[in-house]
């Protein structure tokens, strides 16, 4: 092809925010950039930008812009504002889409803002291919909506060319929430090796053995149950610590209060907003990885733990069992049950040979079957592209 095909990602927040969705988008964009026929661009929602602002992040071009939601029927003035936004946006984006030869738009974590963009594209650039990619909590939000709100979702889901979920479980949940006949393609996330930053200011001390958990500090991640489990473990295994890593969230204060209540302030560590290289240091040095989530799509952290040869304990929820095979590549426990977490952790601490076997099997599965190049190939396949 003389000119690369532009592939636009849309996310409803800043590209600089830490989190799994941004991780997926950035890694897919980087993988696309290495092809001979695709050129990635990222659009981010930013209410301070009334005209598109172009920038670059980690080598990828991105635009910030004020994307509006559909007008509220109860407020006639919102129709006027939305109509004005549509026509102003036309002049901005028709020029951008032509300049970058954009032929595909992929919404990651679609929300109500996505509806207005779909409306805009169907009106003004109807030949663009549209994809909704769902990651987990976006589907959980849809499941809780009213019947009328779900009908609106069904309307727009039917407007796009492909709906993609990151696990079979998530695809089924989306169909259960919207329409059982809905076609949803499953494309698993990938993982890549990343460098270990050796000059980390380690608060644990050089010889401390520790259990690792990574996830935003929110109740959905089940960190409270892990902390309760560690309270039990701490009495039996006094040489172990617990390390939480994540972006700040409403659960952090409660977790810190629990830690002081249990008298574990010297053995439980809360690290916030670490860089990927710093996180890699803790993967490299942990004794095991534990994910006690109440629900998950297809968590990247389990793929990363696998790449670092860590034995894994996780809850038997969402898409987790599609990766973790009980007693073969990890241990699965019930969510919300701290005693099961404690028993599983102690079991792996005591049985080093079994623990090593689990880690090796997960590493082989992840390294052979989950890469961003494979994820991209699956997207290309469902779009029917011939290049690459």
C-alpha cells in the first residue's frame, strides 16, 4: 500500500492514566506502528480541548478533544449544543481523518460518549469501520442499566461492525445483558517482556520474602480479603511481607486502617502509581502473585506474573479460569473467602516443588500463546485486512 491505513483508538479518558485499558491500547498501537500497512492514532476525551490538540505519547500520535454525550431529551437546549458540536467536529475531524487516512475506529471501554462519536461518523464518514472493544467493568456497568438504557446500547452495538470482548466469559456477560443473539468476537490480550529497573527504593529490605498483588485500590479488586488472609498467614509465616501496588483509589484508606488495626504496618506495603520498570522489580523478586478480585475480564497482571515465572493464586471469577488452570498453572479459590486465600498461600509456601511447577506451566502457556503481535493479528483477521 502506498499509504498506511490509519487505525484510530478512542478512549474516554487521558492516555496518561495508568490502568489495564490504556496498557492494551498503547501496546496494540505500538505493535501496529511496526507493521507495513497500519498507522495508529489515539483519541482521548478531554473537556478542556474545544478543538483537537495533537501531541505524542510513547511514540504514538494522539489527539485530545471535547467529546460530548448524546443530548438529554429532557433539556431542549442540549440538542442545540449537540448539533453545534456535531458540525464544529465535522470540520475538525474530516480534515484529520483524511490527513491520516483513517479507515478504522476502535472504541476501547465504550461509554455514552462513544454513541455521539458513532452518530457523527455514521453521518459524515459512513465508510469507516467501527469496533467496540469491551474490557470488564464496562460490561458490568451495562448489566446494571435499566431496560430503556440497555435498548440504547443495543441500538449502538448494532451500528458498529464488530464487538470484541477480551474473554469468553465477558462475551457471554455482554450477550446476557443486551441480547443473547449478539455476535461478540473474543480477542485475548497480550503481554510483553519489560525491563527490570534495578535502582528501586525498596522499602522491604533486601532479604524480605513477599506476596505480591497489583490492582487499583477499589473494593472490586478484593484487596481487603487478601489483607485478612495475610493477617492469618503473618502468625504462621513471620518472615513474609505483603506488597500492594496500584493506582490510588477509594479503598486505600480503609486498607491502611485495617493494616494498623492488625498490627501489620511493618509487614504490609502500599505502593502507588509506580512506573512499569519499577513494577517489574517487584515481579522479579516476589515469592508469588495473588489476585483476589471479585470480577475480572482478562487481567493483564496474570499474564505479566506468568512472564516472570511467578506461581499464581487467583479467584475463580470472570475470564481468569480461561488462563489459570487449577492445580496446573495456578490455584483458583472462591472470591470473598479470606480463609481459602490463606490456605492456598500457605500451601504454596510449604510446597516449593509444586509452586515451581505451577509457575513453569503458566510461563510456558503465556510465552507461547499470548503476545501483542498475536492480539493484533486477531484484530486484523476479524477486520478482513490483507496486509502484514
